[in-house]
C-alpha cells in the first residue's frame, strides 16, 4: 500500500455522521496518509456526538457548519485556515439529504419547498463551498475538490425521486466550477458516482435493499464499499491525479457499463 500520499496536505472533510459514513472512512484514510484536516457537519449532526470520537482519532477539531449557509462556510474556512496554518489542498463534499425521501413522497407528489431544500443541501451547497473558497482565496494551486454522486443522475431509479435531480445538478456544478477554478488556480473538481452503500443517507431511500442487492449481482466486481470509496477519494486528493477534472467518475464495480450479468440471467430464465 502506498504511504503518505497526502503528506503535508491540508483540507476539509464534510459529512462524517457515524462510522458507516463515506466521509468517516475518508477521514480515517486521509489521516493514515498524512493529511491534516478539519471535520465539519451540520450543527444538528453534532448533537449525536460520534464525530468528536473521529476528531480525537484524527487529532483534529470539528467546526459545525450548515453547508447551505454562506456565513457558516465563511466561518468554517476562516477558522480552519487558522487552525491548519494554511490554505487548503482538498475539500470533500459528502452531503446529501431529501425531506421528500424522508417523508416517502413519490416523484409525482413532491413538496416543492422540500424539493428546493433537497437541491440546496445536496447540490447547491457544493456550489456555495466553491464560491466561498474562490471569494476568500483559500485554495492552493493544484488542489482537489470531490463531491459524491449516484447513477440516478443519468438513469431512472424511481425511488430516488428528487435526489436524482439534485445529483444531476451536483455533477453539472462540478463541470462548471471545474472549468472556472481550473483556469484560475489549476484546481480540479470531480464527482464520484458510488455504488449503493449502507449508510444513513443510503438506507433512507425506499427500496434500498433491492437496488443494493441488484447492483451487487449486476456488477462484475460487486458493489464498491464505503471503504473502497474512501481509497478512491484519497487518490483524487493525491498528486497522482492532477489532470483529472470536470469528470463524473464511476466507482461501482463495473455496474454502469454492464447490460446484464449471468447471475441475473439465471434468476429470470424461467419466468
Ligand atoms: N449511501 C449511498 O448509497 C450513496 C451512493 C452514492 C452517493 N452517495 C452520496 O454520498 C454522500 C455521503 O452520504 P453517505 O452515504 O456517507 O451518508 P451519511 O448519511 O453518512 O452522510 C450524509 C451527510 O450529510 C450531512 N448533511 C445533511 N445536511 C447537511 C447540511 N445542511 N450541512 C452539512 N452537512 C449536512 C449529514 O449530517 C451526513 O453527515 C452523499 O452525497 C450521498 O448522496 C451515497
């Protein structure tokens, strides 16, 4: 295993809620690889307390910030910069939430205030994080920004409802800001389209077990775990991927390019 891939790098990791979170695993790996970073999550997630344990393990601090609030992001960057002693080399956006999904609303029966909330939390917050970073000039040259997406941005997954549209927006923002920040400071921006993963956000989606198992049987390599996703995130933060930008990168065991697998054919042959 390569070591110290992130030695000397400074950054911010959002979205570690509990030990299942993709961001939690990414923080553990970033720490192992020599990075220094600040952890952040919505103030409401702080009350659960688990993130403090992660911070102790990673020898860092937690700064609460609602990713939909420009003021919170400004404060997060200012305090992180002071704590870390420099500008950032990486930002992880690992944030998603849909009130419509939480309340079980179907795609034809969405509450539009909640839909706006889904977009704001799950996609526009990515834009806001980059907007504030540009305004405050807190990114080093050749830094790397990663957001997390799902294939429902391109294909229909009926139970993913407004999160599908939020992910399409997130991926588009990665391209728009990838161009802008690339020109300005050689910063790269990508999204990772991850396999279904058993986390709080993932399992909250209707029919999760069915599409988790389906994807697992469809993918030649099986579903990618949260830990494997964290490994991929580390490569994107490292200097080994400096010319990868404005991409939506599938991290899904081959799911997105498989038409049908032999396992699924077996299940359907006698219908
Ligand atoms: N789990 C999956 O199946 C899956 C698949 C593909 C992509 N993703 C994406 O991965 C990312 C991380 O999710 P996860 O699966 O690790 O689940 P998770 O529930 O552990 O993480 C989601 C995080 O978003 C945070 N959050 C919600 N509202 C916020 C706000 N206003 N400000 C700041 N933070 C806020 C939550 O507190 C939580 O830490 C999300 O973007 C999710 O959509 C997940």
